[in-house]
């Protein structure tokens, strides 16, 4: 991870699972970011206790309240981060917040589809829009002309479950709403890569693998990847991202995932 040198990073839904794992490993880097913004719905709640514990040990960790399905909450979080950064920009935005519902094609509902899309697809869109001025500022202030996560980047946490070619783990769980939302997130990532390239912002989608988290445990099957291995791999991938990776869909090992 030596190549990942960012001044500031924001991770959504960072109080558990992959988000918490990313925050923890960022803080453990030899040259950690000067500011790590970890967002969650309720920073003082029971589900944020581990995050609170990390913040008590690391003064560069700032917990920010944020609900990705609430536009007012998103704007408030962006304002708070902007005030904290003062004249600096935000280098790396990791849209990690996501939900999944076990569902079947014949029983999928409007309510579940809407809720999952709101979190997994619309949330990253609105969060990216809100933090775009700070990402632009970071890109403008960078001495490098090349795209990279050290300069300015949006990383959307996707899943090969949303790969139309792979339809990963279909036999273990159809999860139609989740798959559709991640396929849509992949298209959003491609659109962002085209729209934000002119501002010097790299955009990519990342598949963390089938990981041993609350979300990863499907129908009693134990996922093959530990959280630490997945996060370590993803951070290594972030180190290597460059112009050629803008608008791509990669896994935790840096391999291309088919759309």
C-alpha cells in the first residue's frame, strides 16, 4: 500500500463490514491519510462502537453522520467535511454503503427494489454529486496530471453479483434487487468516468469478493475470503489505479470483472 498516499479519504457506511475494514487498514498504513472521514447513520449508536473506539485512538479519524438515502443528510455531511478540510480538497471518496435483501424473481417487490436501489445506486450518485466540488479542488491542487487515487477518485463498491455475464452465486441466492442495483451502479461508474475525467477525477467500480461479513453470509454458506484479505487486496488495487483503469470494473486482486 506504499503507493497510496492520500491526504483525505471518505468512506460511507464505515461502521461495519468492508467499510470498517477499509478505515481500519487506512489508519494502520505507514503514511496514513491526514484525514479519514468515516460515515454512518448514527455515530453515537451501538453499531458504531468499534468506530468510536478507533476514533479515540486516531485523531485523524472523523466520524460523520450520513444516511445515503436522505439528500438533506448528504448535504449536511458534505458541508461538515468541507468546513473541516478548510482550503483543502477530498482525494478519495469510497461509496461503500450498500444493502442486500434475499429475494426471488417471483416474489420481488416494489418496496424492496426501491429501497435497495435508493441505497446501492441512487445513494452513490447523490453522495458523489455532493462531494464533487471537494474532489475537483483536490484534483486542481495536485501537481500530477495523471489520474490516480492519490489525486482524486471515486470508488464505487460494486459486486460481481451485478455482472450480467457472470451472475455470480445465482444458485446460492437470486437476490434480484441487489443484482439489478449493482448492475446499475456499474453503469453509473462508467458515466462518472466519462463525465468527471475532464476534472481530473478517476472513477472505478470494485468487487471486494465474497467476504466473511454479515452481508456476505448467504444461506448458511461460509464465504471464502476473510475481511482482512479482501480489504488488503482492494487497497493494493487502489494504489495501482491509473488513467487506463478509469471506468473499469475490477475485483480485489485487480482482475477485470466482465460487465
